[in-house]
């Protein structure tokens, strides 16, 4: 039995603290003393942990990872949906304004409006008609873009909230 040759715990820990000594040399060869030293080391570590009130250095990183993993709040989803909608409208208006055919139709309506101020509704109607007949493609694309953007935003919003019915 090697334990017969083992030094006193006091000698062992003194040697451990000093970092040298026959007791430490013995511990390097003795599994029992190695186990005692390891147990002592773990206990000391736990005590340091209890005494240290500071958070671990990677706490902020862990929190940020946790926040990133959380589902996006509904409010941000709404903002995203509205942004898509606004961008669609702006893009659609830009498309219509820079389309020559659409522009000429709008100019005709504007000219009519200036000549006869009472024919506002008619001018708007004919303007819309001119727009539709000359730029049906862009207008249809714009309308469907707005529609799908709204549906997409609403679907994402509905997905984050509680579902009223599965049917
Ligand atoms: Zn020993």
C-alpha cells in the first residue's frame, strides 16, 4: 500500500502552497494524494466562485446570443411590414411617374383639370383610365405588390400572436 508512505495532509498542502517539497514529489507518484490535491483544488475553486460577485467575462456575449435567439417582437414585425408597404408604394409611384405613357396620361388629366376646375372627378376618372389603358402592366404589378406586401406583413404579424382557430 502506498498510503502508508503518504505524508500528513498538512505537509502535503504546505508543499502544494510552496510549489515544492518531498510531499509534492510523492503526490506526483501517488494516486491517493493526487486525488486529495484535486479535491482540494476543486473545493478552492468553488470557494473563489462563491466569493467572487462579478459576472463571468462572457456574460454580455451570452445575453446577446440569447436576445438574438428570442422571437422578434410583434412591434418590430409591424414596422417591417409597414416599411415594405411604404417602399412598395414609393417604388410604384416612381415607376408610374417615370413611365412616359403614364406621364402623358397624367398630364392630359392635369391640363383638363386646369381648363375646367369643376370636372375634377371626371378628370381623375379619365386620368385613371388613361393610366390603366397605357400602363396596365406597371399598375397591376404595383397593386399586386402592395397586396402581397400587406398580406405578407399581416401573415407574419398573425404568426407571432395567438391563433384564434386552427380551422
Ligand atoms: Zn500518497
